[in-house]
C-alpha cells in the first residue's frame, strides 16, 4: 500500500490547530497515478505528454522534443517494439494483447488502452465495389465489459479510452446509426483515463473553432463527475493536432497549436496526446519531424509544461480571480494555482479576435508584480488588480510572488 504523506501531513496540522490546513493543501502538488502500482510515474513533477501511434525507432527523437510517453503501437505491442522503447527509456500505453500480457512485470508498459474511437461508426463489411460499409458505434456497455475484463487481467495499471470528435462537435455525423449523446455517460465508465480528439483546423477546416478543444475537455469532466459517486475518480486527457492530417487547404499554425494546448490545460486536462500523422498529399507517419517550425514550437511547449508540471499538478483554486474582457465576444478563461509561495495565473483568450482583460486577484500582496513567464516582462498590481492585452487566442502565464492569504483569523 502506498502511503500518501501529503494527506498525513495535512491531517497532523489540522489536528494541531487547523490554521494551516488550506495553505498546505493549496501548495502541495499531487499526482493522480499513485493509485496504480505499475502505472505512470507518481512523481508530482511528471506530466504526461504523449505521441500517438508512432514507430518506436523514433523514440529518442521524441524524447528530445519533450515527449515522455507513447500511446498505441501499430499492430502491437510486439517484442521488438517493447525492446526498442526500453532501450530509449520511453514509456508506453498499449493494447492488452498476448505479448503485452506476457510483460505485466515490464515497467516500460504503464497502461493499457481500448480500441481508438469506439464511439464512431464501425466498419461492418464491404459493398460490391470493396468500399467499407459502416454501422453504428461500439455499444457503450460493451466498452464497460471490456474494461472489467482488462482490469481482471491486470489491476495494477490504468486503462485509457480515447473517444472521437463527437465529444465536442455536435454536428458530427460520423457516429453512425443508433448513436445517442447519452452514450457518453456510459462510455466514461469503461476506463480510468478518458481522452478525446477534435482537430479544429485540420479536421473541421475552421480556425475559429479552436475553443472546441476546451469544450470537449469540459464535457468529459461533466460526464466523469456525473458518475463520480458510484464509479470513482477518472483522469481526463485530450489529443492535439499539429499537422495538416488530410487537409490540403489548411493546417494548424504553431501559434494555434499552443493555444489549443493551453485551452485544454486551463480547463483541467491532465495529459496530452499529439497526433502527428500526415495522410495527404502523401503519407508521413512522423509528420511533425517534417515541419521544422512546428517541431520547434511543440518542443518549446513541451519543455514549458515539464517545467511547470509541479504547478500544473497542484490543486486549482476557485474564486481567486475575477476577469473582465473589454471585447465581450472574446472571453478570457483562467486557472489559478498556488505553489512555492507564489500565485500562478494561467489565462487564454478563447476566440479568434483581440481583447484587453483585467484581472482582480484575491490573496496577493497589495503591491506586487506579475511576471509574465516566458515573455521577459512584468506588470504591476495595485491591490490585486492588473490589465493585459491579448491577441487572438493569446496565452499568458503570470507568476505573482507572495501572498496575503489568511486562514482562521491569522
């Protein structure tokens, strides 16, 4: 049994006086993977940044780009694939096939996965010309039953379920016959980690819909929380586009990818899976490596996430900031953390237009400065209030040192 010393410490302080209980809880990073003996690292400085279905031969290159996890192995896992990942020191979440189950003691495997996008229409045959015939999605109850069997095979690792764009896109017709929106309340019961993919630029051909990434994350949390009392805690991840995929007209820019990442994180996503394939005009499995500008940006994003991992893994604080956007059509969404004696404010403009936002923070010194991380500038605060400009889909991360927080009259 793993002892959660954070909880023990908080309990001891609570028994003593109760004065510091909230302060410690707000500053202590946690890790949701500690409940599994052989799952992802339980170190609070670990934040999952994964790549989808890539050749293990490229694992070293992905590590250099800030990735720490593979999700999916083509027709695998095979012995050769696992050995290659082991040599590279790259963890993997893979299918629970015969080879995988022979490696239940192999630390390189940190989780198992369902088939991808079972909520979409499934191929049930071919017509006279050899074209696929689609039926409905995999029944949600079948996913739950598969989950139970997988847990019986190995209770020591989490099980990942990745859902399709129907999570966020209400106009999506690709779910097939018999699909219903309420299916998702059951789907999320069939996993420990639930993820989804929506690709606003490459998939939906609309750079004005980047906010669908946040919409999907919020929906997953709502469905997970709906089942929470009877089905336990679930972890929410999401996928990120970074190539044109099959879109010959548009592909996401590095700036847009950064916005999608932080929209997800600000709304609570606990892990990222980058989709790096390109299918048109030619197939390129590792499409990210064919785009130097995108690779540089993704590497920088991943580096910043790992640097901020203990902060991202610390509890989010509610009611700590009031935000006002001068452009009513551009909401600015935020997340507040407190760690190491500083307040961190993560802010992202949620629409494709500029605005200026004001932030009224609570529990910060009357006179302070907000360091804008990664931008080499500071903004003065007066009684917790400051303003800043946002370009379309802009992201700013602020660090304010010190705190005026008091508890129980102290």
